C-alpha cells in the first residue's frame, strides 16, 4: 500500500462497512491494545507520586515504555513464526492470545508487589507487561492492515482501532482514578488485569485469520531458520520500504519520529502535576471521562473522515498543527494554578488534538506498509514515531526539578509544558515538505494522463 488519496466513499458504504464482524473485533482489540499503555506509564506515575516517589524516579521508570519503541527488533520473529500450541489458532491470533495472557499476569503482579514493595521488582513487572503489550501491538497492527480489503477500509479499521484504544485510555487514565480513590491502587490494577480478557475474547471468537491477497516479497519462500530466510525476515522489510518510497523514505521516517515528540516528553509529568497543583484525582477522572472522552472521539472521527475525504498527508499536516496545542493548554492550567474551568477547557483541547493527531499518524503509517512485511514494517514505523520521545521523557522529571529551582515548582511545570509544545515545530515543517511533495507528484501524474489522452 502506498500513501495517497483514497477513493471517496458514500456514507451508505461507510455504514455498511461498520456492520462487519471485523469492525467489532478491531474495536475490542484496540481496547486490549490500549489498556496496558498508561498502566505502565502515566497512571503508574500517579500511583508512585501519591506514594511519595521523586519526580526523577518517576521519569526514569517511564523508560519501561521503551519496549514499545524497540519492538521492531523482535517483529521479524512475530512475522515469520507461529506460537507453539496456540499457533493452531492461526499465525496472528496465536500471538495475540499469548501476549494478552502475559500482560494480564504482569499487571496482576504489579498489583501484588506495589511500589512500596520495592521499585526494582515493581519496575521489572512493569517492563514485562510493557514487552508483552508491545508484542500485542505488533500483531494487532499487522492483523488490521492485512484484514483490510482496500485503502478506504484500512482508514475505517484504523479509526475503529483508535476508538477502542482511546476507550481503554479512558479507563486507565480517568476511570481508574475514581476507582483508586475508593478501593485503592492495587485492587484497581487487579481489575485492569481482568479486563485484558476483552482482547482474548475478541481474538478467540471474533477475529478471523487474514488471507494474504497481494504477492509477498519473500526471498524464495525460504524458512526463517536459513540464511536467506533470516536475511529476508530481518533486512527484507527495510529494503522493501526504501525501495518502495525511494529518496523520500528518510524524510518520512524523520517526520514520523518527531510527530508525537511533544506528547511523549510531557507525558510522565502530567499526573504528578495534578497531584502537585492540588487538582483532586476524582475530579481529574470525571473530566477525562466526560469532556475529555467526547473531545477525543470527535478528534479521532475527524481524522478518519479527513483521511477518507482529503488523503493521508493533508490529514497528517493538520494533526501536526493541532497536536502541540494540547501542551500549550497545560501551560495555561499551570499559570492559573489549576483553575477548574481552565482545566476543563484544556482537557477539551487536549482530547481533540491528541485524538486527531494520533489517528492521523496511525492511518498514514499504515498506508506505507507492504503486504508480506506488515508486522515488521509497521513495528519499524511505530518505533520511529516513539523512540526519540520515549528516550527523552525519562529526563522529564529532572528537567521540571531543575526549572523549579529558579521559578518554583508550578512555574517549572508551566515552562516545561511550553517547551514541549515548541518541540513540535520540526515535525510541522517536515509535514509541510511531504504535503508539497505529494502536490507536485499529483500534478505530474495529472499532466502525464493529460498528455497520454
């Protein structure tokens, strides 16, 4: 598949597509995919901060999320091998179920150990859950791309997985705060472990194994455990990507790697900021579950419709403008010292902006993959989009603590949030370059058609 402008679909076609079993499956799998992310990231930081952990410790422990950015290292194994025993479910479905089981065990272990039981043991369990969660993402992304019949359906399924994913983030970023206020953090994590069963049911009962329709660029159909097979599994996806996209491949990768940088760097400090500025976590959960949810769903829907109507790259460009806006909104919250009205407004801005930008990027990256290398190529792209931000976010706590020395803690947060917003400018410039490149290519294509006629 290549990036471009998909054919227009009528709303009747869209509604008929939504009735397919694969749409319900991708909604539930999206929920399972998104469930662990904050539980080993931002929400875990909230739990740690309330337990008295330093900001620097919270920032450094956020590095367990690097598992999501390094998943391209084991994606070739996922692409080329079946899971023992569970492999009878099918290539993709077997890996789905195994990874979901391991995530559930990791979350249950975190609930048992707790931060006060030792940050090392707690961190190891979080790392195990993150590793399994990243593996689940590899398989679900590959399944989503391979099960789509065409570019338009890919856009719809991508919006579907984003809806499910954001629903999980609602649970783990909002509702869990309300639950934790009543029953405590450890039992809340136990409930989250049980909710991984949603993904298992989808994989076992709703998802069907994809049938690869396009030719697979596999070297001689060789086994993974031969020299040519290993070469094809590890290097083949990279070679195919650069062969397909030519001299623009590096620009695409650079734009992807910087696109969500502001969100990743700011992420670990969001929840500690609420604790320090005095916003009650029940209120945070209620706002996220209402205003934040509606705004996020609107953003995702707008990105999905934009991709179908205007194309992948123009939608990507719009997301590059909207995305950093949420960071500026949190600077506003800090300057008003947590004013409730300002906070609600900021959550509306944040929800729409991050929902739109996230869906726009996922749809664009999905359009760049080649059948036969789906899992590895998408893992490569999603690793590029997250790697730099997740490496830098480990220092976020140190940066806030240093800014607080000369300006006070809350002013330090404000300056930090503003700086992360400015970090989105390079991605915006690169998206403008990509949009210009697409416009030139479209004009050349139209000219060639006119001359041929």
